[in-house]
């Protein structure tokens, strides 16, 4: 089977999984998304590009945004970023307060909410507070889509209801782990999470993670090979909330998910693939998307395991 046929077969086989998950309801701006959406795209490092379903339809990338923000932080600060955030799986919910307090305000990794806030704080400090515009410009260039933008209604709804994130930000400030005022940091964080991109946009923008840090679209390096390997390692161990072990067992690829229903996965030296389906499992990962990636790994034998 060639790639277009594989994607069509995946789209057919995942249909029975619809209805088994739930669209994120705790973020008011996401409630309106139809639960039966499905898009998937594979972008090869050699230039091949294949999609199925609604793969060009923008959606709220949510926690996937933690990935390009980490890429920015590493490109700006290098190893210094690890002074502020750890590299270990959390084993707890992505918005845990108990673990953060117990470990004196040092986030376990960049993909839990506390870690993402610390990374954002560091980028804000290095961009005179303009991290939101810097990341938007970064992703527009990497994806070569200059129309992508934030959904400010979704951002406002997250800011209104994000009481636990507010508690996390204030706890970080109490431990001296962030430099920005909590309210300023939270506003930028909610804006970051509201970014709307399609599967195709994400696959193009994050393709350097499959190509030793080099963007084939730009024909230049945006990360070093060492930085790319480290980010992929963190995705493998920390990228799928508290079901990262189950995802590694089923799929065997570095990946990062978001509660908007998107998942980005990387096959080093081969491709970046993105799937979107809004219904979530109990861990907050796309239920249909995980099934699709499991099928992809099985049908293509493209897995790091």
C-alpha cells in the first residue's frame, strides 16, 4: 500500500471509535467543535505530503503549543532552560498542584502546565515580553502559512475559567520560579494555547523535529541535532499527559497532544504526522487520534520500537 491508501484505510478503520470519547467541555470555547471531525496528514522529510479528512481545517492546538515554545526557548537559551524546568515524567495530572508544591516549585518537565508556564516566562524575559508575537511569527514562517492566528475568544474563555492555572502561576511566583507577574503570564499562556492551525500547518512547522533540526521548507536549521534529539526524547517520555506509557506501548513514537484533539508525532529521519479528532479519552488525549496513530505504526512499521 502507498501512503494515500494507508491514510484512507486508517480513516475507514477508526470510524467505530467515534462516540467513545468526549470533547473538552471545561474550556467553553471548545464546546462548539463537532465531535466527528477527523483529519490526518503525513509530511515526509523528502517532500512528500499526504492527507485525509479535514487535514486543512484549523483547530485549537492547545497544549501542542508547548512544543514550539520549547523549541524557541532552546534556540534562544540553549542548555540554560534546564535551570528552570526538569526533564522527568510527572506521573500526575498535567495541572497538578500537589506535585509542584512538594517539589518546591520546580516543574517536572516542560509539557505539564507548570513547566510550560516556566518556559513561557523565560521566552518572555528574552523577548521583552513579546513571546506571543514571536511564537506566532515563528510558526507562520515554519509552516509557510502567514494567515495562522490566535483565537482570542477561546483565549478569553480559558483565562476566565483557568483557576487552577492561576493557582499554579501564583505558586511558581511564590517559589521564585517565574519573573513575570502571574496575571501577565497567564494572559500570554492562554493566548498561546488558543493558536489555531491545521494538521498540515503543524506537520510542516514541526518537520524539523524529524530532520535533525533542519526545516526542509526553509532549507535551514532551526535547532541543532542535539536539541532535536532532546525534544524528541521529552516527547516520548512526557508528551502524552499521564498516559505516556500506554501511548508508547501502543504507538511507539515521540508525540505531543492537546485537549483540542490534536496529536503531533515524529518518526525521526522519515516524517512528521499530525492527527486531529476532538473526542478525548480519560487522560485528555484524542481517542480516535491515538487509534489512528497506532494503526499507522502497525501498517507502515514506522516506529522507534
